C-alpha cells in the first residue's frame, strides 16, 4: 500500500517543474550562503536574484526561499536529505 501511495504522489508532479524550497535556521551571517551552496550541489537551475529571505519576528532565525526548476523526484529527495541532515538547518519546507 505504501508503494502505491508513493506512486500516486509522484504522478502529481510533472518534471521538469518550477519548485520552491524554504530552509530555516539561525540568522547567522553565513546561513544564506550555506543554503545556496547546498542547493547548488543539486541544481544550477535557479537565479540568485529570485532567492528571498525573511527574518523571524525576533530576528533570531531566518528563512531562505529558493525557487528553482526541479528535474526529478530523485533530485528533490537528495536535496531534502542533504538539507535536513545538516546540523545548522532547523526545518525544510
């Protein structure tokens, strides 16, 4: 049943497609660069001018949103795995 569910989810996305990933972490001077470095490991198909940041209300955290062209489910899985596995990343949406 799990395999069938995953197949249904995959069929909802047609690749390549526009995709955005939001990465949250502590608002340090280099968090933005860290996120872009990780995203670049998985795709070159984004424009840095389109990347946005948003600080938390208290300024302790920052969200970096990177829009890009996703090529495959495997690409997205690998990107999420690297981001969520990084010690400085608190959350990925």
